[in-house]
C-alpha cells in the first residue's frame, strides 16, 4: 500500500487560468517505529520521481509545509510522514495552524497495528483505555478530512477524497490519513485508474449579480469606506486588481497577518496592519468607517480586535470570500466569489466613484 500512495501522489496536478502544475512537491518526514516498512520503502523505491526531505522535528516540518503552500498560493503542497505515537503528536500544532489558515497539508502519521497481533504498541497509550482509537484521533478536530486506513483497498476512495479537500479553496487545511504500520506493507491489486494523472481545476467563482449590484450601491453611498485585505487576496493572485481598485476609488487598505503584501508597504492607500496589533492609522480609520470591505479574510479576533475595532453605529460589511462560512460573518453582504474576479467587476461597476477630498486628506495623514 505504501507504494500505491506514493504513486498516487505524484500523479496529482492542479490547473488555474490555463496553467497546470504538479500539486505535491514531495514529502517531508522522520522515520521511526511505524512508517519505515511501508511509506519509507516506497519513498526509496520512487526516489527518482518523488522527492523526500529528511527533517529533524515533526512540528517544524508541518510548519514548513504550510509555509511552502502559502508561498505557492495553495497551488502546491507537501505531504508529511511520521512514526507512531510522539512522532505523530508532534504534528498537532502544525496541523491546527494549517487548518486555521486554510493551507493544504497532507499528514500521513504511522498508526497502531490494524490486526492487533503485536499490540500494544510502544508507548501503550491506547490499551489501558480503549482499543478503537489511537493518539492519531487527536487530529480529528484539527483536520478538514480524517481517515484511518484499516485495509489497503480503502485508499481507493480515501485518497481522491483527500485530494478533493486539499484542492478546495473553501475547505482546505490539514488532511490526515492515519496509516497502520502493518497495512502500509500489505499488497493489493489496485486498479490502474488509481494511478492515472488527475488534474483538479481551481476555479474563479463569480459573485451573484444581484448581490454585486447591492455592493456597488453600498460603496457609492459610503463616505468613509475601508478595505481589509486578507490572505485570500494573495492566494487569488489579486494584488494587481486590488491596487487598481484602491487607486481608482481612493479607498484605504488595512492588512491582516496573512494579507501582508497585498499592497506594497509604501503605497499611499496602505495603512498597515489592522486590529489588536494594528497601526494607529488603520485602527482609527476602522473605528470611523461606515463601510468595511473584507476581502479574503476570516475576520479573526486579532483582525477585529474581538469585534471592537468598528465603532461607527452605521457600519456595514461587504465580505468577498470563496468560503461561505467567512462571507456571512458580521451580518455582511456576502459575495461568495473569487477575489480577483470580484475586484475587477467592482472596479467597473463603481465607475467614477471616489472618496471625497476630506477623507482622502485624512488618509494621507
């Protein structure tokens, strides 16, 4: 089964805007009790076509995988393999961070023997309390998809489902497939279709026309609008469209942690970080804003200063996000859509709208 997993991973591709790229850049890992005979042997066997990188700390390797996919706009990713027990649990913090920030990472922790013939395993964490779970169940609440592969044929459905989640703009995060060490080394006559090249299209969904028209009206009616630029601006490759929109309208921008770099730091409309650790300029503007346009942000408590950042009693929100969960926050007008496409459409729709001279002068200060 280990060979089948590696063969499958190296045949996964994504495509956006006509550009196709291999999804997995390789695998990080630390070998030990539970991942040598299966995944380890497979990585050695396919070392010419699938890169393996030896790491020194499991938590750090998941953080590194998350950083890699972030720098590649979530179009590429790494898998991570570990031993049973502490090797696996060391990945928990990294997995939580990946899921919170919607960054695709595939986790392949070793797991206890499916047959139980040589149980209990090593640290014996499972046996005193229950035999139907292992420490890998810790990943359930922090994974966007979780499965334990107790039979080799189960990867025929588990791997495509894992890829569906990993390549979903709205659902992506840590995906965990717990691999019992005996099952990793089992043989199975897999269908050849499992190893054929698969290409997942990363689409650019458009906003509902009626909601887009309402958003346009809200922008044109506003006197103190503010944009909050999140990581979705970068992942959508919408930085150029954002710059064009703010230069056209004069609307200022506050950036989240993930949204740093959405505008050049010295851009006249860039007020810097916003929220609990934000700049005075960004937070004063947020306090007085009558319209907040949140683009590609989950509006976390740091960004909203636990919902205290916006003090104008008449403030309204427009949320542009591919995830419905985030688009509806703050009772916003939800534009469940791609950031780049939506910014371009809004730029056309608002026409000659521009913030008034007094507000523009305040921003310059």
